[in-house]
C-alpha cells in the first residue's frame, strides 16, 4: 500500500484559456477524459485528499465515485504567487510578463499583493504536508492514500523529498528550472517514500 501524489488533469489554465480565479479553474474536456483514464492506473483508494481548488476535485471525482469515498481538503493548492485580482480574466500568455518578472526577482519573501503568497509561503505549505504525511505514514502501510494537488506544489514536494534543504534563492532558481525543463505533467503521479 502507498501514498500517491497526483497532479490534476488538464485545466483551462493549462491550455491558455481565460481564467477568472486561481481556485475556480475547471478541467477541459480532455482533462475530464484524463481523469477517467487515470482510474486504470490507480488501485483502490482508502482515503483521498484534494486541494481547495476545483480542478483537483474534478480530477479526483471519478476515483471518489469508483471507490465510494469523499475527499478531505488540505491547503495543498497551487502556488499563487501572482495576485488573483490582477490575473482575473487573463490567459497564460497575458500573464507571462508578470510571471517572468516574478521569477527574475529570485526573492523568496516577495509577495505580489495581499492575495498572493511568497515562495517561502509555498515552501512552508509543502513542509506542512511532509509533517502531516510523516505523522500519518503508519496508517498507510496497509491502505492507499491518494493526494490530488498541483504542478508547482508537487514539483517542490518532489525536490524536497529527493533532497531536503532550506528555503533559499538557490532552491527557488532550481525549482523554476525544473518547472520549465522537467515539469510534472497532468495526471502524472509518484509515490511518497
């Protein structure tokens, strides 16, 4: 039995669609298909955790239906480093200059606006998931836990799982490099320890 960490299926935000808020980005038709196809790759779940964002619920829903479960929500949502208000009604292409400017700063404590978070905030949320999983790990020796989260959150989780380290500008730089060159794909998953 194991703990599976799974990136959500393709969303409107992944294909340069116009989005209204970070939390309410829905899956595309392909994303819904990917979520159904994911069932063939995953064993029966005993417990499911999702982020508060819609796309993780939509990805998990076929599995929740199959295994007759409801999901627990934890703060494992996507890294929201740009203001939700500023991004309202924009596409990925339109946000690109803001994205590039953010990453060029390499400042782990920079916050774009009051409705955004810093890289340090993301790091602390990832560390909180490690703490939760370490506390709960014995429970999943004979059960399967499925955790549906997001590309950036899971990228940092995977990096810290492989090589634990303190938050730093170097980690932020390596994280951005991995996001650009080795991203976790939609519905890709890995197993915790």
